[in-house]
C-alpha cells in the first residue's frame, strides 16, 4: 500500500480518443499535489513516457503506472486500508463532504472517461461532486485537489526539478536550476 497522500485512478483510457485528456488528468494530478496516477483501459507507453519526461524536467515525486484490472486494483486498495473517493456529478457536493476524506491514509481519487460502472459507486467510500452538472474530469480533479490542499499545493517546490518558472508580469522566464 502506498504511503498516505492522494493518488488518482483514471478509468478506461482509450489510447486514440483520450490521449490528451488522460495526459491532462496526469499533469493536473502532479501539479496539484497528487503523488501519482494509475490508469486502466488501453496501455499507453508513449503517454507514460511523456508524463515521466515532465517529471524528469519539472520535478516530482510522481508515479505513473498502468493497472490492467482496475476492479481488482480498487479492491486491493480498500483491503490494504486505503480510502476511495470517486469524483462524479452524482455524488455529494464537495463542500458537504470534503472533511470525510482522511489525511492519514492513502486516498485513491477515481475519475472516469466513458460511462463509469455501478460497482465504482458502490466500492467508493465517498462519491463526491464538484457540481451537479456535466463537466470535465480534469476540472473536477483540479478543484478537488485545490480544496483538499487548501491552495498550498500551488506554491510547492518540486524535488529534482531541472526547470523553474520565474513569475513575471510580462513574457516568459524559465531558468535551469543550478544556472541562475
């Protein structure tokens, strides 16, 4: 079982249809404080390589791993003492239930792509809605993580980063760490 923190499970990745969205789920998870992403559906080594390249340049830690059997993975997560939080527009409003998400054990945040099977709703310890309207899983994940970390994740320093953005009112300034 992973150490306490937030991890994301992206269900049913479809290599040709979802490559950009799944990549955005992974990059959002990393940037907003998750420790890693697991994904099911089509295995996609090129996508994994792209995300690992971002981690190598911009820092981590961050894990990316393919899970061929998402249902067995979710069951193992629960059996190992982990908590499962499913992001769905049908769940409880985030403001009414975020306090139920533990901070002292691993939390698996599940986001779908195609229609999510009923068993996910049943296995989840908590079904959370960012809003009760159709919206992007990337947006839902970003809002969930931002609320969970109270905005602190946006000022976090990433370990092993080779690149860093220097905030600027105009233009772009990126430095290579060690070459300032």
